[in-house]
């Protein structure tokens, strides 16, 4: 059994106290022959303490958001347009009528202005544009830092195109080229063309640009940018560029932002929690499969022993006791079938009726062969039939054939598992052969 997180056993015990969880997990363990209450408790605590531990670790790094959306339908006779700059709307409407019941998607464009409204809007936007383009400057006649030459307004509904009288002083995005600007300043003419639908208008804007006045911090950054540009252009065949540790006598350190892996962590966290839970479920299934395999492999031997001992003149109970005693004395690993026989023997010693004890033995093993054997022994005890030896001999022959078939099946499964490694080895051999051959062809 897998181990859990000991310090979380206390909260995990709440799951153990849940009758539903306890009965569910107990039935899973009972299916593989584990009935000890302490083992059941340890398994539940280990499983749910591990799940709690993983969940706690993941919650430390994750923030969950729950979105609630209302659903429903209402009768409509109109579809609303968005306002002038709201963009198109897509409506999914359900159409019902005589012999009609369909769902269609309708695209509705936003409202469009009339000509007079457009030019009124242009004038208003022009005043806004003069403020927006200033950015960090105080006046258009005292521009010492980059302008904000936006490309659109009203969420993209109104386009703005710029024409600049001298692109050597200022770029199309508004960035100043301070190296070309005189200390006394330079006058520039900017033309902003505003367009909306088929309408457009030009606005002239006069600006005067000056070289920027840097603060100490800005001077350092400016010099750093120049230094980095020079370093980048110097040795372009080098793998890395070395960042300067000092600029203008100031010590500098550098760092970069890490990528935001939160969405990936959320997905991985959910997957990890699911895998932790499934690992315990898979462990139970694996143990159950191993148990059933062991029972199938031991069945032929067990029936043969019963047949031999009963044929020698022993009663069923005496034969049962003999097999149990030999199993206890033998120094070998735990075998499920014989452990169940030990339980049945203890029931017989405590006074339980033989027939019921044998029948319960078959039910506990939960395999058709053992259920059949338990019913055969129960029937003999109750009715005292004389053909028990014959029935056991037939059962022993059938069990022997079933064991051979089962062993063959296990061999085929093992062969299938080896298929992938064999294919990989074949691929490696092909690569070893083909690579030199291809190189020789190229030469």
C-alpha cells in the first residue's frame, strides 16, 4: 500500500468517518481480499491525506475564478444595434413557426453617423487629439519628449493618418530624433487625417521640438541605450552580449521578467490531482488483477490436493485441515487461495457449519471456479453425495486445462509488452545501418 502524508492524517480522518467514503473504499479493498480494519483505515488516510497535501500545495500558487452565466430564452421582435463605435453584434436566435424550428446566427452592424454628425465628431476629436499627442509635453510649441501619434480613436472606428514635414526630426510614431534637433528648436508641420467610413478631413498642427532635457536617471538610461546599441553592433557573431556594469560612474544591475506560467500551472495542478487520485485507484486494480491471477494459477493445485486427499479416504474437513496445516508450515510467500482456506478453517474451528463455510470460501474468492468448488463441497456436506471424488477429478482435469490456457494467455501478454522494446531496437539497428550508407551516397 502507498504511504500518505502523516501530518495530514487528522483532516483526512474526516473522510474516513464518512460512511459513504468508508464503505466505497472498503468494498474496493474487500474485492482484493483485504478485510483488516486497520489496513482499510491506513489506506483511506494515506489516499486522502495525499490528495489533501497536493491540493494545499497547488492552492498556494493558484487563484480560481468561478463564472456564473444565466441562460434562458425570451421572445424578441427587435435586435439592438451597438452604439456608433461598438462594433458588430452576433445574435443566436431560435426561429419557430409552422413546420419551422431552427437556430440561426444574425450579424447586426453598429449604428452609423450621418454626415453632419461625422464632421462635428471630427472637430471634437481634433481637440482631444491635440491633448493626447502631447503625451508628457507641456505644449505643442515646447516639445522635448516623444509625441503620442495615435493611429486610431474611438476604439478603432476613427482612423488617424499622419504626415510630417521633416521625418529626420520626428518619426511616424512620434519618437524624437534628438541628435538632429538644434538647441534653439525646430518648427514642424504635422497633418492629421481623420477618417470615418467614407468621410475624412485634414487638420494642420504646428509643433516646435527641442532636444530633451534629461534628469540624472534619464541621462543614465539614455547613455545606457547608446552603449547597448554600440555593443550590439560591435560583435554580432558572438553568442551573447555583455551588459555594462557601470554607466556614468553608476553601478548597475539587470533583471528580466519571468513568463507568466499561471495558466499552465492551473492545468497541471488539475491534472496532478486527478493523477494522484487515479494512482490509488490504479493500485487497487493492479492488486486485484494480481490477486485474481494468483487465484487462477493456484486453483488447479488446490483441487488436485483435495482430490488426492479425499481419494485417500479423508473427509472434506480433514483434507481441508491437512492443506491448511501444510501451508502454515511451508516457508513461502502469502497465497490468496490458501489464506482464504485458513479463514474458512478458523470458521470451522469456531463452530460454523461446514456447508456454509465452504460456500462462503467460494464467494470470498469471487472467481467462478472457486464459487463452483464451494457449492460442490457444500452440496456434498448437506446431501452426502457419493460421486464427490468423480466430480473433483473432473474439476481437477478442467482446472489443469484452464491453467494451461491461462498461462498461455499470460505469455502472450508478456510478448505483447516486449513488442515495443523490440521495435525500438529494430529502429536503432536500421539507423546504425542507414546513416553510414547515406553518408557514403552523399560523398
